[in-house]
């Protein structure tokens, strides 16, 4: 039996590489979603809402497909930290997280039309106390401007940590594959 059509609502190379690990054919499309937080929105609420918004933006135009949307933020003192956007933003985020434990919330939605299956994964990251020199050397080396929390854990960013606590190590990269596989099975995909 043929698998249903699958679209990843993201052009992130990180999410594309992760989803490819499940061995399912899929397409990628860029959603047109405003990623700004709403006033008073919690980090968990934000990532769930944005994952659904990204998936339904594509699903509304491709009714024959299941669409995966995902979003991630770092939570610092109850407030979301998204992508830094530039060098100064990345340095500021890493300075704020130095020596602290930060929650990374990753929202996931699998939608067909307006029917959505959702999940939110939480990964706790304990940062080492970081010197100004370590932060600038890291930011200049990896330029993590498109990554929530200003690091790439799959690269040199791992050197910034003391510990990671997670149910799903892929969530920190941007797509929790354990939950993704569960939702795909629930939607009728054969995984594995």
C-alpha cells in the first residue's frame, strides 16, 4: 500500500535531514507564517501555535497531504528566546544563558487540512559558565543566527554545555523524531 503524501512545512536543512532519517518520501515547502509571539503567550503555547500555523498554512493549499510543522524556542525566565538573527543577538543570548539551565520547547504538528495531531517536547540544557572569549569564538565559528538559543548542538555548540536532559535528543536540533514517528503512525504511515 502506498504511503500518504507528506510535506515538511520548512526549508530548514536541519529539519529536512532529521525527517529523512525516517525513510519516508517527502517534499519541503516554506510556510508564510509570522513567528512573533503574542502578548502574554507562554513558550509552550507559542511553539504549539506556530507548529500548527506552519503546517496548516501548507495543508490549506495541499489538501491531499499530511503536513509537518515544527517550531522551537528557548525559554529563559519564562520568556521565549527565538532565533537571534545576527551576531549581536547570538552573543547576547549566550551571555544570558551562561551558567544556567534553559528549557528548549519544540512544538510539532502533523496536519491534514485543519485536522492536526500535536506534541511539545521539552529538552533541558545546562550551559557551562562561558567567558566572553568563548562566546565570541563560538559565534564567529558557527554563526548560529538561524538557531533558537544561538547554538548548533550537532556541531561545536555541544562544547558550550555541561549536560542535556531529554526524552528525544533530536528535538534539540529542531524536529523530535520520536514524537514525529508516533504521530505519523497515528496518521497511517508505516514507520518503520
